C-alpha cells in the first residue's frame, strides 16, 4: 500500500501549503483538500473512492471539482464514503444545485457521476486487499478518522483527521498489532490553547499529553498545522517528544505499508 501526501497543511500559501488529502495507491483518496489540485486529469480519472473525515472546506474543497472534471469520462460513479451526518452537510451545502450541481442525479438518477456510501465508526470496508475502518474523533462538527490496514502483511496506518482529546481513539490504537504510522493533527501552538479548545483541535502540549496514552511506538507524523505557526508547533512538539519519533508531515511525502 502506497500512501502519498497530496496535502497536509492547516491552510494555504506557497507550493508546500496544500490542505488535507492522502492518495492511497492510485484509486482512493482520504479527504479531498486543495492538495488534489496537483493531480493530472488521468490521475483524477483513476480515483474511484473518496473517504471524507468531515465536512469542513479544507478537507472537501476539491471534491466538487474532481466530479466535474472527470465524471463524464468515467465508466462508474465516483463513490464518496462518509457518515450520514457528514453526507447530510455536504449534500445540503455543496451538491445542492446552488453552490455546485448535484452530481448524484447528473446526468441521470440511474447513471450519476457521484454516489454516496454511508460509513459508521468501527465498520470496515475492504477494497483490493486494503481494509479501511472509520475511527472515532472529537471535533466541532461530526468527524471520523481512518485506519488503513494492508491485509497482505498486517501493517497499519491511522489518520486522526481533525480532532482533540478522544479516549476511545487511544483504546483502538493500543489494540492495533502493527501500527507503523500515526498521522495526527496538531493545529495550534501552545499560545493558541484557547482557540484550540474552542474549535476542538489539538495544541502542542495537549497532544504531547495525549500521546502518553499510546503504548506502541509508531512513527508520528503531524498534520493540519496552521501555516503561520508551523515552525512554532514543530519546535514545541520536538522539544517535548522525549523518546517519541515525532515529525511534521510534508506534502509529497510517501509512506509505504
């Protein structure tokens, strides 16, 4: 399983600042932020599944454009996987015929460019020897993270999505036999504590405290850092990491499971 980081920033500004999207092999996206804009049309055409963590714009901005760009040259609809709550938000506010066309009925209800699949926390979906499971998250809107399992070798990757403290998540992480990578957000530096708590994001010290609950020692890669505070967040996390292997995830990086 190849996981390419198309975007992992908490904002835009410069070629390395793309918002969240992970490309799994060549046919699955986890979120569809602005990192998707760097893919050529042929690569967009090969994407069959988009798993959405939550409905905030930095995680879904390019979903409407994918459908619009390659829908008519695909033989099957693009499938958006999300919880029912997230689907309802996206259908009401994006694919509503006003912000963007409703491609779930275009060109016809029987043969649309886009279809929706409802996921639930704890339920897994297997796609070509890759198992994808929705995980609990604690954010200001309905949200999930995702566990990716390579069924060939048993290796796992977890992506938290946007979240703050979430006790059930750590229980699940501690039950994963071979957790190679943990991609987890830290949106704010310690100086942004109040805003982090209000919007249900991690700030540096809170994440470091939560990581003490993790029994295993995967490579920890930080996502969603706000661009203005990237260097400050990196410094705070590395100073407090101790024996933990904590790095900032960067666009265009590739992880292999």
